[in-house]
């Protein structure tokens, strides 16, 4: 896992930045709540701080969703490459010399349709 973060430092920096934003907004929220209770802050300040936490958390959620989407896309690519590779291996193993003409033409048409 640590190697992933070293190789993908932009993603890691985004994650750290989003986490810092959540921490900052949470501190602001706590200060605002404390201030409302002690009479030094207004209720509006508390609402703004609450919205900041929600916005910062949404940024983290977007990163998580993006990471999941990229992971799924990578898995799909690997599956597709495996399938194409298996088809190529299958076609390489085919003995075209001893194949009937009709079967040869059928395989040729199937190959053209695939590619």
C-alpha cells in the first residue's frame, strides 16, 4: 500500500489536502459551537462552519469515489486484455491447414466481425 502512495503522489497530496480541509473545518465548527454557547459567536457563524465541514467531507468522498472508479476501470481493462489475449492464443492454436474451406471462411468472418 505504501508503494501505491509513493507512485501516485498527486492522488496522495489530494487526499492529504482534503483531510486537512476537513480537520480545519471541524476545528472551526467546534470553535463556533463553543462560541455560540459562550455568546462570542453567532448562530450564522456556526451554520457557515457546519457547511464548511460538509463541503470538505464531500471533497474526500469525491476522491474516494474517483479512486473506486479508477480501480474498477483498471480491473475492467485487465479483464479485457486477458480475454483478447486468450482469443489470440486460441486463434494461434488453430490448425488452418487441415480446416475445411467452409469452416475456414466462417472463422475468417468471425475474426473480421470481432476486429
